[in-house]
């Protein structure tokens, strides 16, 4: 089994990020500019100004444009996740982190200059327009159900469709839209870049969701008669689903990294509470029912870290790691949810109160079990792959 280890440079960088999050960002967690749809644009700008001051803006992308390896990125992104505001402050938050990765891999030099540079600098936010409304039988976990269409008209692409749960659309400056470009072949979709806001891209409403850490929240968006030039195509025409896979495996892993940091912080708070709070004549942690829950947390956190390191190593070896990222996303999201749930339980009334960040971490990680593919979809996909391998011959684990 390949296990990746962070480098000396990434460990030093991660230590700086951790100090910044704990000392500078954490005090902002009670800031009234934190709303139900994420931190306000003003708060985001203020936090990013502080991160830039300390040389920590987009720390996983080096000044020369080099991207840290996945193993190195894990060390940095985990530390950024120690506060729900951390990834926002240092610009490692979804969807921007995944969009920057995709643009770095696929965009033309001109597109990088127009779009990537302002995302890396933290001056702009982005949105990825993929998911569509269930009531319209649009694409969700099954991208083959994509309904949004793009057609050529007079040398320009015209796009029509409806998207939903689009993270960060409200306030984004850069959009990446996935649309079908060949009605005869369902697998042929194309990605398009668009400057936002745009009169043909209308936010119908920002949805009220269980999580509240991502700027702009999650929106339902109507795209009506959006006209874009050929230069707006990201990569090649009809290659959208391929590029989605380029983006998705690392993005799934990045979610695991960030939320490992959040769950670690919740565990720290729960341990602190259990060692100070007394009941029935002794500290809570001395009661087996509480002490065992915290011990289980420690085990789940370590297993999650090892899964992340393993998947990072596979990605760094050059593999697309579709199977490994699915396994890691399932294992880590479920383990971290158990951790967050136990933290709430240990803290009792304090755990369900917004007086503690543990309450928000619990909500965020509950959503994580759905985002970037629900647990059940990943398991179904893994089962299909096992069936295919078994049908082709001898199936042996580790073969």
C-alpha cells in the first residue's frame, strides 16, 4: 500500500497556516458577518487581506505557480480546516480550490491570465455549474442526466438550462458551466468559462441548507440564452465529462483534508470540555461512556488521516485514483461524522448551542456525506467495478 508523506517544506508551511488559523481566524468565528449563507463578502475580503499580509494566500500554490503535491497539500489543507472560516481566509475552500486545480490543468494561457490569476490571488471567487434540479430530472449524482444544452449559432455558443445547489454563485466572478454539446451522444458535454455576474445567468434564490461555511451559499440558477464565443470553451469541445473526472478525484480528497481539520478541532474542544466538566463526583472523561467515545474519536481521526495519505500517494503516482478517491471519500466522511456526532453528545447542551463551533462543525460534516457524491453512490460505483473485475476472471483482493 502506497502511503504518501508530507515534505519538510509543506510541514513548515502547514505550521504557519495552523498558527494563522488558531491565532487570527478563530476570533472571527463569532463575527456577525457570518450568516446562514456563509461569511459576507466584506468578511471574506478582510480575512484574505490578513492572509496576504502573512504570505498565506492560496498556500498550496507556490509563488512560481507550482502546485504542491497531493501529499503536501494534505498537510496544508488539514490545518486550514481547523476553523470553518480557515479555508475561506487562505483560499483553500471549495469550489475555488477545485476550480483552480482544473484551470491549471486545462485552461489556455489566455484563460489562465483572465481567470486563474485572480482566483489564485484571492481577488475573486468562482462557481462550478454542474448539478441540476431533481424535479426536472436533471444531473445530480448521475451526470448522464445532464439537461443544460449548448448549441452553435452564428459562430457563438448559446447555453440554456437550470442549475441548482451551485456553491458560491452569489458573488462569484468566474463561472464554469457544464452543458451538453451533442444531443445524439449523451456523453458529449463541454465546459464553458463565463464572467459573472451576467444578465443571462440569473440567481433565482439562495437555498437554505444545513451548512453555512461557504461564501455565497448554494443557489438555484437559471441560464437563458447565454451567448459565449469559442474562446470561452475550457479545454476541448465534448471533453467536459473527462475534465470533470480530472477535477473530481482531487476535489473529493481536498474535502476530506479540510474536514479532517474541522473534526480535529471539534475533538479538541470536546476533550477540553470532558476534562473540565464534572458530574457524579468526577470529570466526564473518567466516566467510561464518555472516555470511550473520545477514544473512538482518536481512532477515527487517525484512520481518516491514513486514508487521505494513501489516496494522496496514489494521485501523486500519476493515477486518476477514481476508485481510491471514492473509497477515501466514503471512509473519511462517515468517520468524521461519527467524530462530530460524538463531540456533540459528549458536550450535551453545549454541543448543540451555537456558543460552540462544534455545533457548526457537526452541520458541515453532515453535509459532507452528500457533497461530491453521497456515500451510497460511491459504494454502488465500487460494487460495479468489483462485479466487472470478477466477471473478467479471478477476483482477488490486492491482485
